[in-house]
């Protein structure tokens, strides 16, 4: 698999390398709004966010999910990814440094390859979980 994680040597409970993102910025939130079409002003306008009871703008949940997707595709080729599910846990704010980690949960040999189920989590610099989820890989037989 080259630069990817060698899942053949991993067992349930083993950790995957962490992906650490640069601090989230307001510019990043505006750019993501434009790319995704999510123009809810709580992501781009501090006044609107404060009027909604927040301390300021918050990151789009799907941006954080995108960080998880980026981590997964550093661990395995995207063609091996068969399923991903996530649960959004807490808000992400500008300045937060997001670290995505993963753990092998299950590993099963099948006729068409090795099925790997992993847990994923995105946390900020304080350890607060922003998103938790699970993904499934199918690594074909060589």
C-alpha cells in the first residue's frame, strides 16, 4: 500500500496515526461556505452568531467531517472506503486545532478481501470531542 497504513499488521485496539489540522480560521469558514453552499450566517457573521446565543461564529460540522475524511484517505486509498458515519458532539470555533485519530475496532477476512471497521474521533486542543464516528474499509485481496 505504499504510503498508507498497513492494515494487515494491525489488530483491533491499534491506533492509526493522528492528523493534526492548522487552527480553524474565519477565512476558512467563509471559503467553506462558498464551496459547500452552506451560507448560514452563524458560520460567517459574528453578530448573527452572538444574536443566536453563541460567543461568535462556529465552524460548519461538515468541515470537521471533511477533516475526518482527509484523515481516512491518508490511512487508506479512498477506493477502499465503503461507509462512514459520524455524530456531531460539540461546536468548533475559530482558533481550535483539530486532531483526528482512529482506532481499529474490527478486522474480518472475507472472500473479496479484508473488512476493517475503525472508530474515528476529532478533538480540539483541549481534548473536547467535536465529532465521533466509524468507517468501514474493504481492502481487496492482493
